[in-house]
């Protein structure tokens, strides 16, 4: 629980009319500011938050640091959008406002929202940054909106000159479907400097915001154990995938290395052995790959037959085998048009599993087995259709 | 010989003002957070030679010390390393809300140039008349001995006496019976 005085610098320039963050950049920013104010005042009752606007006719302090959340939220209404953002002036005014805070025990922090281009040179920003550092002010930057004109670089430079033992942070938020406040909630701007109280801080902020984009759609406040279990399992899965990716990359590198090494006469024997081994592995892998491919190719056909069974089910109770045969025939004909499908049809186990799923067809029936064998033998749709219909008739 | 008598005079009539510092209001700008002002001011910490106050972004330091009651400041002692110890120190009486941007706005109550000899433990007498009614003291360390980037201070001691006033913060509300 850090005791902090915070000044939030809002960008209300013309650039924030843009609707690339829903509903507009300005509104998205206002939501995020509300959320930050709530989080800050909740994390410690003695925390104070102030707000100023950087554009318009000039830098204007809306509220000096106060712990009265109502006062803070009220000043956000009826703000006018217009003019150009003056980043340097905004930060300096914020620093001045922080300097005259009532409680000297409070750490000073400035949070800057920068949604429009930064017109200042890197040098100017760095000088300001050094001044902030000297006055022990921490700086958080939310970089969103316009990206041109080396804006991220400039802001990074500003941050680097301020940053003192990792107390300052920068967040780049690209335009997207996620709300600005939802993105920010998991960043160090909310969670603090990775302290124990950090997660509680974020959770409190989430509660204050009235829910929204939880991970996995589970509210961690209501069911912390479930949320934890989900998170842990997700992390494990991610680690597993990373390990697998690394392994394949290593293998690829190893094989590359071997082929280059194979010229080395002394190594030839070992390499040959290794190569064989590697090839074996590769063969196994390609086989697996092909199997996976055929499975994925088989998907449409299996759904196809699924559809036909559904059709059959939907028919009257008087459904006879003739109709079933017709449906089957149609589906087989359709799938047989595709040359890739022939392979699938050639796969005996796959076909028998499909047949087993069809009502009224016994895959162990000798005639069906014959049919399958003939399928494998020629893969000629006409013939097998005849066979099939014959077989159905026999039944 | 005269300096000798001065230093004995310091210790004779004046007391260490440590007990009258209002700790909740002590502030130091440009301090390295892992080597904070507490290392140089608080009893116990300041006696430990390993614990030092260090500057962070550049060599300057600004220390603001409020007192719990009005005091008279007679002299001060700063101990620090010979190379990185403070050299030019400006003192301001009763100037709150000072920052690096406005240190040159007011004339300092006194300016002291520390020599390596002072930094080994010799107190410096101040312009006593300028510090007759001090509620808060701002110490601005402008530069260090060898112009290094980081200034180090091991110990700061303020000697003076209290003006006969009531310590308002020491008063407790009397409950009605």
C-alpha cells in the first residue's frame, strides 16, 4: 500500500475525437481515468488524486490532489475537446501541483495520457524527465492513439530519463476491440510495482469498474480458487507449448548442424548414425503429419455423413433401407468427387468407424467388409456405389 | 585556538536538536531511495558509517527538516567522505515547499563551505542571529568536494537550543469524566 499523490494529465486535444477506440479516444480515456482514480483512492485512504487537461486554451488544473472521489469524477463531465496537447507544460504544471501537496509523506506520481502526436524534441522531454527524477516524481505514461512522428520513441526516452528503481512505467495501447481501461487494468499502472498488494489493488479496481473483461470469464473475486486453477493450468499449457516449440526448433537446428558437419571426415561415422536416427524421427514425424492432415481432410466428410444420418433420423419411421442407401450413395458420391477424399475412403479404419455410426449398418457384416476391401482396391466411386446399394438391398 | 574555543562553546550550551525533529515532515529531494535521508539523520543509523545518504540524478540534495517546536540553531555538523562529501551548503530558515527550481529565488539564511577537515567531524558555527526562530530548516547541498555525480553524507547533526514554547503536538486532549 503505497501512500501516493497522483496527478493525471488528460489529453483533450482534437486528436481524441477519433473513434478508433470505442466509443471515442476521449471517452475511452475518461473511463480509464475514472478507473485509475477509483483504484488509487481505494488502495490507501490517504491517497490523493488530481486531474489536469493538457490541451484546449492551455493547461488547466481541474482538481488539485484530493481524496474526494466525487469531486474527481464530477470534474470529468462537460470537458471540451479542442486544441493541441502541450505535453511539456502539462507535466510541469502537474509537478508543481504535486509539490504543494499537503502530506509530504505521499510519494509523487504523474500519469500522462498521450493520444496525440508529441511535438517536442526528445532532448526537451529528457530534460523534463531528469527534473522529475530529481524531484522524486514517478511518471506513468499511457501511449495510445496517434503513433507517427516517433512518438513511442520520444515517450520511451522521457520515461527512461525519469525512471528510478522501476517506479515509472509506460504502456502502449494499440487501437483494438479491447476497451482502454480493460487493457490498463492488468498493467503496472494499476498493479503497482509488483508488490503483494498489487493483485488486490487490481481486483479492487475491477470490482469498482463493475466487472467486464475477466480472464476466462470467471470473476476472481467470486471464485478465487477456480480463477487460480484456471490461470495455473493456462500457464502450464503455455509452458508446455513453448517447450515443444523449442524442441522442434532444436531438432531442426541439430539437423542443419549435422548436414554441415557431414563433410568432416572424422565425424562421418557418428554423423551417419545420427542422420539415420534423425531421418527415422523425421519419417515418424511426417507420418504423424500426414495422419493429422488426413484427419483434418476427413472432417468435412465425417460431418457430411453426420448430416446424412441426421437426415435419416428426421425421416419417417417408415424409412426403409432404400432411402438410406440413396442418402449414403449421395454423400459418398459427393465426397468422392474430391481426389483427396479418395485417400480417406481408402482408410479402412476410418470408413468402418463411419459406417458403424450409421444406423442399421453393421461394419462387421461380411458384405460391408467386401465393400470396404473393394474401395481400397480401386477407389472407383461407381463400382462401390453399386456394391453398396446391392448390399443394402440384401439387407 | 579560537576555533577550538568555538567548538567547545558549541558543546557547552547547545543541545543536539534530534529530539525536536518532526519526522513525519522530513523530506529529501534527489535522494537515492536505497540510501535515504534517514541514514544521515536518525539516531542509530547516522552513527553507522556504512549507512549513507546518497544523491541520485545529480550531485545536489535538498533536505527539508521541520521541527516540533521553535528552535534556535547555533551550529551544524556534517560528516561525509573526503571526495564525495558536501562542499557548498545553503541553509534556509522557515522556507517550506522548496524545490530545486526555486532555490535561487530566496537569499539563503546562511551559506557554508565545508572543508575536508569539517567533514571529519568538526562542527561549523552558523550566523546565530539568522536562526533565532526556526520552525523548519531547509538544507540545500549544492555541490560536493570533487564535483562527482553523487554526493554522500554519512551524518548530519544540528546543535541549538529550544525557545521556551509549549510543544503543541505534545498536548493531549483531556477526556471529560
